[in-house]
């Protein structure tokens, strides 16, 4: 089984979802959870929890968070 297939085969039923302390007043935010048994993270929309969560390796998640903290990601031009 490929790494990606393994990530999406994992059961998130008992995952401990965490919501950011920066959640807006309308509660629109993302939630993250460790994927049980894998070095990976699941990410979902807190207002649409029935939509399947995106899943990424811990390495990819750490790189994303570092890029955000460094200001390396900028909004796309509209």
C-alpha cells in the first residue's frame, strides 16, 4: 500500500480534533488531529466535518507551519 493510500485508509473515528485558539467569531476554522498509528496529521473544516479530512505527513505539516510562521506564504492576487 502506498503512503498516501495508508493515510486515507486510517480510521479517524477516535481522533482527537483540536481547533485553533484563533477561531473567528463565527467559529469558522480548521481542526487538526493526529492520525492514530501513523506519523501524519488530518485537517478538516470545522463547519463541515462530514467532508473527508485532508491528510498529510508530519514532515509536510511541519514545513507548512514553518512557512506560515516565516511569512513565506502570501495571499493570491485577486
